[in-house]
C-alpha cells in the first residue's frame, strides 16, 4: 500500500535555462605591428581556450558581436555584426576574426559570441 501512495504524487520539474550554443570570447584589439594597425582583422580571446591546438578547433566558426543601440529598428534595440574566424594568433589561444563591417574601437574589451557552427568534424 505504501508503494502505491508514493508513486501517485506529482513530480516537480525544475525549469532549465536554455542551452548556450556558443563560446564566450573577448574582443581584445586589432591585429597590429609596432607601427601599423589592421582594423579589418580583430583579435578575440576565447574562454577556456589556452593553447594553439584548442584555437585551431574554432577555425571557420562564426562570430557574433551583439550590442545595444539607442534607436529601435525592427522592434529591437539590439544589433549584430557577424564575422568568421580566419586564423589563430599566437600560442595562447587567441584567434583572428574578419567581420562583415569592421568593429569599432569602442567595442574593445566587450564580449563576442563564438558560435559552434559550422561543424567540420561531422
């Protein structure tokens, strides 16, 4: 009898957060030498990516810089600039990203989303 009573109780389900399908990254600056700066290539440090081998996994992946603007366009104030990882940068896990429109210098230090697609391993 006691077993039947316990099975008839309602199950309580916890609400889950939506699954994050991107890795977080930080726009650290532009590719540069001592005297020249190339604004068409942005450097992004990806979270938990600390070596060259880990950075190679992200080659070809899409990157989104999402920011909030002042004016509403298409019922939203959020804007997005898309880019693509083109190469690695150094041995510490940074990557070079080419965006559709060059990122502004104001965006330095802000977060970007490194999407986990297109997946080349399938």
